[in-house]
C-alpha cells in the first residue's frame, strides 16, 4: 500500500473514532501570529476547527508567538496580529467556551516543558527535520538555536494539554512525528504521562493566491479575511489574467485565471470548471466581477461580525485572558506530573 492510500485509510478510521467518541479527543492546533489571516487559513484550517467544535471535540488553540521569531529578527506587530487573529476566530464561529485560545508566551509552565523534552532528542534528529531545513533555506539566514529546536517547543505546545489530535498540513507532519517520539521516550524513561498524539491530515484544498501560487502574505497575493469588499475588489483587479476572452480552467497554462475560478468555486460551493463554463466568452473582466462578488458575498457575514467585535477591544482581551488562565491551570498540572515522574519534587507543597 502506498503512503497516500495508507494515510487516507488511517484518516477514515480516525474520523469514525472521532464521530463515535468525540469526548476522547482533545485537539491542539495553532499558528504563528506573523500576519493577517486570509482565505487560505479560512478554507485550510479555520473552517475545520469550527467543524471539530461542532462535533463536540474540545480544542486548544495556540497563537505561537515565540515561534514568530524563528525566521525573523523582529517581534513587531505580534500583538496586533494576535488580536486580529482572535477577531477572525470569533467571527468564524469558534466559541471560547469550548475552544481555549491563548498565546504560548503567556504560559510559563508550557515553556518549561522544553527543558526535559530537549534532553530526549539528539542534535542529529533536529538537523534532519525537512520542514526546518526548508524554512532555514527560505529565511536566507544562519540557523538560530530557536529555529533548530522549535519543533521541540511545538511538542510542548501539544503535550502540555495532553492534546491527542493535531490537525496539520503536511509541513507540520514532521513536528507531530517528533512529538510522538518525545512522548514515547518520556513515558519510557520516567512514567506514563503523555499520550502519543495523532495527526489529522486535512483534506482541505490548497487555496491559490490571486497569482496562482499558494496564498501567502509574503507573496502579496492574499485576500485577508479582514479586508473590506472594496479592498478585496482592488486585490482582484490587480490579478494577472490574459487576453483570451474564452475562460477555461487551466491551472498550468493560465494560473491567474485558474486561481480566481478556484477561489470563486470554493465560495460558491461549486467547481471551477462550472464557473468557467458560465462565464464562457465574456472575458477576464467578467471573471473578476464574478470572483469579487462571490468572495464578498461569502465573507459578508464574517466581516460584519468581525467589525462588530472589533469595536469592543476588551472583548478580544477577555477571551485571551480567560484562555491564558485556563491554559496556565492545565500546564501547571502537567508540569507537576512531569516533575513528579522525574523525581523533582523536593518539598511537601
Ligand atoms: N508550526 C505551526 C505553523 O506552521 C504553528 C504551530 C505552533 C502549531 N505550535 C503548534 C501547529 C502546535 C500545531 C500544533 O503554523
């Protein structure tokens, strides 16, 4: 059996187990607060989190602020990015009563797990991580100690709350594998404290940016969830298309056109081919009009809720405050177990 089919089968079986006993799972998921969340995040991860929440799975959602400084020399905008992300989570329907939203820098006991965890991995293992290698190459800078070890820190993100289900794209699979290794080694060496978390490989589509490459803020091809309808129209207006008035879905030959068709189809719940057929020979300007309207219609309610929430700054802060408090309580309990398992309790209290 090839790995693709094996993964698909594992996902089907996992899905059935989640449906049968959602209460047995705890999701830990998160992202780096390095920019505004965009349509790629929405269709890639946020909507899946909302679905898991509706299925009754408890979720911890980390805004990995220390991970924002793995490949850059500045923490500028981290605070605003954190607040903006919370607005999008709430507007998308994540409910802070069942989803604990927090920043990992605010949870000291989580970070302390890094020390014993580091002792469980070799330098050679860390250097082999393909995602770290790719990110290092893309960053164009020297390898920092944090860049090399952040996957171990990510294991602390996952294991502090005994998360056993981690929805990830393929970039993060090596980190979940490392987390499993760390959990296993800790349990073998000391005592059974941690679950071996399973990755939930999402079937969600990769959303192209308006130029046909993967949507990414750093490519300047992203439509942010928080943009207004007019800002969205402006981004789409600038998209590179071509002069062939007959619109066809051809991702290789016509990447800009295909990207608009794909995104419009995602929002309309149909296929890019069908939208191409409906536009026929009315040209790229008509395609841009259709894509703009479809995307703006789809996100109108999200943006309305978002704008409403943004009016009250303290609402977001309250959500973070409650999330951080809960995360701290959970992390302190786990750290206590870890220190007990390691024989590092020296007083009665
Ligand atoms: N590395 C993840 C990303 O690329 C962000 C992240 C940090 C994360 N900690 C996590 C994801 C724990 C899943 C689980 O965005």
